[in-house]
């Protein structure tokens, strides 16, 4: 991969991440709490929000492991790679937010 190809990939990921997180905010956040679902899950589970979010992230990590394992059966579609990597990136950004960065 050339530097130009990598830069293009990076710009696509940043753009997609911004779009997905903005879209999901309308679905999962409340007007005053962008992290509503994680804070609510924290109360329901009696665990800190970062722990709850990490539990949700594990689902996406398993999906990435399955994706990599699936490579031995043939090439992966760009759409599948985009979805699975995007989910993990988004959850890591949400984890950073929940941790208070």
C-alpha cells in the first residue's frame, strides 16, 4: 500500500466514523447525554460505564477475530471489512469518551 493509498483509506475511515457516530447519536443518545446508553446500562448493570461499554466492545472484537479467521476461506468484501473495522473504531472512540478524555 502506498502512502497515498493509506492516506485515502484514513480519510475514508474518518469520514465514515464521523457519519456513523452522528447518525447513531440520534438513535441512542438523549438531547443532553451523548453517552446515554452506556450510562443507563451502567445503572442497570451496577457497573461503571467503561466496564459496560467494554463488554459491548467484546462483541465487536469477536467479530473481528471471526473476520480474520475467515480470510483463509477467501478474500473479504470491502463492505464487510468497513462494517467490522468501523464498529471497533467507533466503540474505541466511545470508550475514550466514557473514560472522560
